[in-house]
C-alpha cells in the first residue's frame, strides 16, 4: 500500500483553517433489468430503450414532465389554427446535436417524415398517420398539417418514438445514438452497461452529474446483492419486491414506491383459434385470480385492472367485476364454446418477474378450468421477434408501459390482432375530438368496449419501486412514460 505524505508547507496551510470540503459526487450508476435490443427509440417497441435514452440523450418537440403533464422541449412554443389542423412550432434557437451539427426545422421534417413514411419501422407509426405534411418555413419554424383535428397530438409528440433525430447520424443510431439531450452517448458494453457523459453544450440547464452508467441486471438475487454492496446507486423498477422491506428499514437507502403506465395483461392472439372465439376469451378471463397473481408474483405490489387503462388516470373506469374470478363460470363458458374437453395453449413469457412468476401462477389457474398451457420462456429479443412481430403465440404476459395507449386496440395488425370496426370508429372519433368532457366520455366507452369483448386478460397495473442511495435526489417516483431522466438528479451536499 502506498502512503501519501503531505509536504510541510501543505501541512502548514491546512493547519490555518478548516479541512477542505469534499467535492460533491458527480457520477451515478443506475440499474435496470432489461438491456435494450438496440439504441434507436424510433424503431422498436422495447421500453428498455427509453429507460436509458428518453430525456437523457434524445428529446422531442414536447416531453412528459414527472407528473405526466406535457411541456415544451425542443419546441419552445406553438400555435394551433382555429380548425385544429395546423400546428406551428417555434424551435429553440442555437440547439446542437452531440456531434456538433445544428438542430433546425429540417431535422423535424426528416424525423416526422421518416416516422410516418411508407417504409417506416417505427413501433408507434400510427401516432403519425394523421400528419398530412411537415414544412420548414424557416430554420426555427415548423408547420405540421393534420388531416383532421387530433386532441392528443401534443401528447403523441412527447413519446419516445417521436424524438428528434438527424439524417447525418441516422445510419449508426442503433449502436451510436446522437441526440440533443443533456447527456451524450459514450459507449455500450453489450451485456453490461451503457455509459453517458454530460453534454456541456446543452441548451438547457447543465446537469449536476458529469457521468452516468446504466447497468443491466436481470437476476433479482444479483440485483439485491449489487445494491447491498454499493455497486450501483439506483435500481429503477427493482425486480425483487420481497426485498423492499429490508431496504426500507436500512438508513443507507430510500425506496420510492411509484406507479407506472404499465398495464400488465394476459395478451391473447385474437386471430388464432380457439382464441378467436369471444366465449373462450371470456372463460379465460374468469379463470384468472388477479389478486393471487399480484400477491404471488409481485408480493402485493400492483393494482388490479379490468381494462387497458391506468387506474391513476382521471378517466379510468373500474371494470374488474366484468371478469371477476369465477372458475365455475369459466368452465360453463368453455362448454358453451364447444371446448368442454379442454384445450392446450402456448404461454410465451418474456424475462421480467411479473411474467415468469405470474405465468406459473396463471398456468395453474387455467389448469383448474381445463386449459393446459405449454410455458415457453423467451429472452426479450426472442419475445419481440416471435410474439410482437410474428404473432406466433397463443398467450403471453407483458406489461404495456406506453402512456395512455388504449389506441393500440384500433390496430388490427397489432400483435394480439383485435379487429373491431366499432372500436376503430370510436378511436377515430376520439382523435377528432378536442373538448375535454367529450374526450373523457369516449375514453370511458373505449375501456368498456375492450373489456366487454374480453380482448385480453387484464391483470394489474405495474407498481414501480425504485431503490436508491439515501443521498440521491431528483429521481422520478412515478413513470408517466418509461424513462429515467437524469437532468435533475444530483447527490445531496
């Protein structure tokens, strides 16, 4: 061991006054469970991408605030025409991408035309289908014309799928993303972490953190060990809820128990027999004991839901009784559907504990009513390919963490393949409606429609527990979108 000796002069100087204050810590290691399949939020449905990059590396014209409200981001202001079809955005002047190139109106045109183009692979392409044109009227002004009014347009522009990108860096975006945010991408050590560094040229207030690393720890036991050892400072959506009481009683840590936009569902392939029969889907819904899944898989952390809508939203309708746990009714419905002999279905599960643990409990519940399941555990990339893209599944459990995303049920080509003209017309009416009370009524109708059609088995709203060092402040407690913005995070002095 090397011993450091202070020179006599230095000792004399230090002896004249108080010891120097320790420098405030400026690095942070934050862990999440899933590693992104790549780093382009505009071409994949994986929430893990936004968990790392949203509001850190990439920004949109608008953004979600911590309370879920919409606020200006790269657009400092906007005007809406009287007929609600033309939005004129004034962009912040002097903004640059991390590679030094200027952000201007032409980048907005490029981004939105790419997102809505015929060959677009944007997972939320439907958000942009109402755009008729995007025009740069000068370097800091963009005019977006819609085919018809869209009361959710500013909300849609805040999604991670709508962040601004540049043609100069688009080719390498999946491995070397370049944005305008408060942090710049430094490196991706696949299987381990993504490192970010402070963007000293950021247009907004400079972050307190100089560096941040996002670690990927999928195993709940390893997550607990890493937190206890101090190898990580924060674990967002801690994957072992059984350990939360231990952290809560330890003064070294803080536990932020928040809510998310994560509707956790038993998704059913509505296009594949026998799940194309609403009676079969209804039977499955009545076979489910939601609370048993919440208690067994999540140690009580979660709120039962009866439709695809967040309970904390003011327009939420509690429809859990429509699919109350009733095994006897489930068996009667199966007999009515001609399936009294039972059936066998695949249950494909992605890695998160809510799916793996919940899947085992759910399989036992379905077995009670005569439905056997073949459980297939998939890694996240496999799930995206087999289930989300190819639709090769009967049942799956997944949490949809996108904000207020009930509109996905109006997309017949979406992975659970619900094709209802009535619902599609309802969503079209909602899009064209701007009056708040009318929108509220339509949203409630939409919740009832998918619940009464038993499109999926609606399980619970995902809680969002964050375990952090007690000395950290500025973290999001709730998840209005799946993200870990670090611009306001700092170590207490």
